RNA sequence: GCCCAAGUGGCGGAAUGGUAGACGCAGGGGAUUCAAAAUCCCCCGGCCGAAAGGCCGUGCCGGUUCGAGUCCGGCCUUGGGCACCA
C-alpha cells in the first residue's frame, strides 16, 4: 500500500489548479461575488507562522466560498514601504528598493508551496511606482477637496543624528542609535481631516454587524465622543490677549469643587508667560523633553508650575483659583486647559495634595458604604459608578439629589442659562498626520514655490518617483540632500522651486490597497466598474493589533475616495465582515552568559526532556520561558518552510487551524504538528482502503448510521466554517473520521462518506483532498465540486437522552421520544428512582422542563 | 496611566444560561511483531470508595437565577492598542 507523501502530491495539484485557472478572478454576473482578503504582509524576507495562520484562514474561506458557488476574489500584495528597508540599507549597505524586492521574491517563493488559492495576476507592491503614483493622484484630489491640509506638529528629534525619530526609535527618552536625549521639534506637516468625519465614523460602527464587538468598542473609545461644557475663566490682571482662559470639561456638575486651573505647556498662555519667567521656561522645556506618546505622558509623574496668575470662579467673583501649567494636559484635546476638581478625579487629587490646593467635595454617595471617607476628609477621589445615586453637597444648580448622567446635562443647561459657556460635543480623535521625514515612502506630490506657495504636482507628471541615487551613510532623509531631485520648477509659474521631501506614512499605502486589487492595472486610482462589482471586501482577516489605526484610516479613506468619485456610494464602509485572528506563539529558550545577560536559542537547537531542556550541541541546560509571540529577537520562531519540507503544506495548514480558536493565540508545538501529520496519514490510509472496497450495501442499520453521521458532519463542519469555529470544525472531522473507520457499512455508503470527508477537508487540506477525491473516483477537481448539503431529515434522532437534575444537580437521566409532550416528560422524570427517593412522598416545589434539553426538579 | 480582550484537566481546547472537560496531545495499560517502527484497542480532572456511588472543581471575592464556565459588580494575572513599528 502506498503511504501518504505530501511531497509527492502537493506540487502536482498546485499545477493542476494553475492549469485550470480556477483562482483567476473576473467579473461575472452568473454567480454572486465574494471578496476575501487577508491583511497584506510587510516583506521582511521570511514568512512566519503568523502569516501561515492568517493566509490559511483566508484560503479556507476562499475555497469554501468557491465550492458554494461564489465568484471569488482572493488577491495578495505587499505593504512594502517602511523603516526596516532603510535600516537594512544603513546597516548592510545596498538600496531599500533592492532589499524590498528581493524580500518580496523570497517570500512569494515561500508562500507558493502553501497552495493558497490566490489570484497572483493581481499582485502588486505599494512601492511599485504604478501604485504609489495613483496614491499621489488621490492625494492631489484630497487636496482639492480640502481633505488634507498643513499645520505645525511636534516630532521626536535626535539632536546628535539630526534626524526625526519614530516613537519606536526612542528608548527611555533617548535616540536608539545616538543615545542622545530626544527633543521635541515642531515641523509643518500634512494632515488628513479625519476628525471632520468623527461623528460619521462613530455612528457608522453600529451598522458593522459582522465586526467583532471589541473592535467596534475600541474604535468608539478612540474616537471618544463626549458631551461637556466649554466656558471661560476671567484672568485677574492677565497678560495682553489672555483676559480669559477657555476650558472644556465633561464634568460641569463638579464646577463648585474646582480648585485650580491647569493649562498645557504648549498652551499659548504658557508660551507667552515663559518669555518673562525663567522658572516656567525651564519647566516647559522639561515637559517638552518628554516623548510624544500618550502612554509616556500618562505614566509620567504629574507635575505643575504655579504661574502666579489667578482667575475668578464664574459663579462667585470673590472666589479666586490659581493657574498652573501642568505636564499632563494635552494641547490637542479640548482647549488645552482644564479646571481641576480634586474631590472627583484621582489625578487632580494627587496634584492638589502635592501643591497644597484645597479639596472640596461636590457630591457624596447617597448611601455611603461602610468605611467611606470623603475626599475632603483625606479619602481617595470619589468617582461614582454610572448607576450610583449621589447627593450633591455643592451643587451647581441648587438641586439636592441627582444622578451622574443627568447632572451633567442639568449643569450644562444651568450654566448656559447663566451665560457661562455652552454645551459642546467634543471628540478625542485627532487629525491624521501623514508626513514622514524619510526616504522609503510615497513622495508627497507637491512643490514649494516662493511666489505661488504650496503647489500640487500636475497629474500628468505622476508618478513622482523616488530617485535611485541615494546614500544612507549619514542619518536623515536623503531626499533632503538630493538637489537634482529636490530642485524643480514650479508647476504653476515655472520659477525655481523645491519639491516636498517628506514622504507619506505607510498607513496611507494600506488604507486603499484593497480597492486597488479590484483593478490593479487601472490608469486611474480605481476603475469604477470593477470597484462597484467587487467592493466591499466581504471578509477581511487580520491581526487584532490593527483594530484601531489601520481599520479606522481605511474607513476614512473609503469616505474620502467616495467624495473624490473614486468609489461608488455603497463603499462608505469598505469591510463588510472583519475577523481578528490571534498570534502564533512558541516557548522561549534562554540561558545566561557570564554577565548574566539572556542568550536566546532557536527551538531547533534545543532538546526538551521531562527533566528540562538542554542545548543539543553542548548539553548546557536552558530555561523555558512561557510562550510568547514569535519574534526574531527571542529566537522563538519556527520556519514554516522547514515544516512544509518535513510534513507538507496540508499538515501545516491543518495544525494552525486545529489547535486553537482562530481569534485566540495558538502555541506552535512540534508534537502538535506531528499529530496533525499522523492524522492526515490515517485519513489517507483509511480512504485508500475504502477506495478498494467492493461496491454494494452493508446492513441497513450500519449504512444508515454512517450516513446519519455523515449528514451531521456536513451540518457541523459547514456551521463551523461559517462561524469561524475552525478548531471545532476540525474536531468534528476527527470524530467523523473515527466513525468512518469504525463503521461496518458497505462499500457504497463508505465511499459516499469518504467522498464527503474529502470535500469537507478540502478547504483546509486542499492537496490531500484532491488526492482522496481522485482515489474515490470523484469527477474533476474537488476544489470546484459543489459543497455537500446536509439532509435535515437525517440530522434528528427519534429519541433523546435528558439529564434530570434535582435542585440544579444532575442525578439521573431519562430516554424519551424526541417530541414528547412537556407534561409527559415531567411525569417520566418524577417517576425515576432518584427523584422518588429524593421527594420521599412530598410534592416537588417546581419542575422545569426544557424540551430536548433538561429537566430540573426543585424540592 | 487610559481603552479592549483572555483566564476551564499535565497541555491545546469543547460547551444557543441547561449532563463541564467534546476532539486532539502527553501519560498509563494491552494487542500485533523474533524485535522495533508503524498501526489498532482500552483507561485517563481531584479527593473518598473494592464497587455502586458520593463530595469538590472552569483565576479570586460577591450577586442574579430552578440552574452560571457562560449574565452582573468588584479584584488579580496575562496579552493587544495608545496616534511616527507594521
């Protein structure tokens, strides 16, 4: 008997699919279209298990949809701009372009053995001038529609390397290469007006029924709609132009507990005062040395500097409050100034206690719990849960009892009626800064002219391509140092002018690639007919780490492209369904060097025994650190290529689908991969035997049992695939295989069941399934065979087993006809020994019968 | 610090509010074999018990319910994101 050999069959079937052209997508009205897309990879040079998992899931969906009669689009491309290519050029020499394209070629070769059902004719990389030229055209259209503008913004500046740093390149406040303390520097940069769309981006989340709730929640919180009061404090003897300070608060009901005013170090008032106040200037300078990330800001110790200025409370002329510059106030949010109410905000309370400011409660719990200490009396800040009723002791309105949410509205109404400010809706979402001071990105297609100002390139001059002759031997953006590229005539007046040397954020590239796949060679950004036919993406699959930025930016782009006429009306939301997959993890093997620094080891170099793990070469013991995301730095990586060479693509595919729910992380283990391979070999053997069985029926009972099991398997596997329960679907296929192996059914029934097994496995193990299909005499390719349908009549049994509980604890069970009447079920449950014994002649207090499920007798 | 998740046997995990542990791995026992590999069969949460069976058990504390892994409140731990990593 021939053994299962993946090597012998996988290439053969990949060629058969290519020859049949079954993955080439073209518009057709005779079948419903289905666009399935996995988030495209960054071409690092090696595929990793996370890629295998992502593309296997997408491929499963694509193949399943093909079998269920859909016209499937399943493309692949490369998110090819970005920092690693420049880093490689700096470290190893060479050019980012060569590095990137050679990585793409390598990764394509590593991906092809997986047998993915991809239409490779649509492949492109975002660093192809054909792609980024169309992106430049989009930018010019956005500019025309006022969707993009320039303003000042801060960046991390490395004063030694004289270059802008990404947040990732800042380590503990220092530049990653130079080690110099990072400074903040203000530059004029381009911004997309995404905040103009805040309300729509928030409201439209509700319509995204097939998105994970957690992603929608994260986006909603990110957009951050809040209702609050914006009003001004009058400054006593304030400097010229600063007679008042405008603040925004979401808690106007705590206004009578205000104890200080805080302004951002970047607030115009702070900037003016620092001119004449060396202490403040030093404080502001220190604040500006902090990184630009919100995380760093929030984690930093809260500090303030008393400006000496005082403001009047809007409801009491004699009440004066001090004005502080505080390091935790963001200039980007609200008005860049707040009032602090220490009693009801822990951060404000810490600040007040640190600087000896008063603490005044505005409300207390209506029903204080035991041990409650008011903030005034030294307790922690009192922040009531939303549902809790509170009693106002210093109400804005004069009312006595109110609850949190209504109190805010009432306070706004009251303040408005007294002429103090107005209710406003604010969003946390900021405009999207897209300028990057780097080479390896899409050039921003504008020219700076001394007389005409900022002039967009003429579209006929696109693409503005990156120059080849650049060097990375010194830090900074080589475009800045490239006079023949930089110095160009003004497209408007022809006078000498300078090209913009900033390139675009790589998030721009990934915000519309999914549209480009519908017409990758179009001479305009999109082809409206193709976009109308293929969009939206029916199923998008990718990592949860993209839950906010990439997905939000893409949603913005769909709206902006629609405004510019590049997308039809229906594409306001580009992704109908979203699935976020978990990561692939692996244990980490680590030993210590003579300086007690960690040394990581590749799994291939380690032998794991029950007594512990040792290096294979030297026998040196190594520590096993619990599983974490596979990463090069920790060396806890398994190369998919070596796994495929050892076991075949189908084994790798089967394993990454089988062991964990797809949304959760999966730990790669050798044992798991071997088990997957063993199972596929068993299926191969089993089906080979069945294929040789003589035709004919077995006993009626055996045939019926097997066919019922087959229909249940069709039902469950189909349901599992539809609901992204891939691991459950695979567990079901194990059970079906076991049933098939044990069955005494005849050759006809067994062959029918085996053919169905091949079909149900085909989206997961496409090569093996083709082989089995052929063995069993199936016609054509299993990839294009119609998906089996479960016969409803075969799914239900005549009788069911019901557990019988007494007081919620299972005590016995009864076997009853499936459609038995509730009263009858109750009667038979009460007649069981366990129940009569427990009742001991008494009447049950209550009997709950859930038909087909359970009986609970309450005594 | 803030936002969002997850936590179930030795391990990965299953379970529309209804028999917790399906399916798989590891482990134990057996069959086959001259022997091994491969394969096949049985057992497999903990405690008590010869068994029948009983008690406990889904990160921790409380609550809702006839019934909670599942719902609610509060914690703990781990992971993802925090706007220039992709």
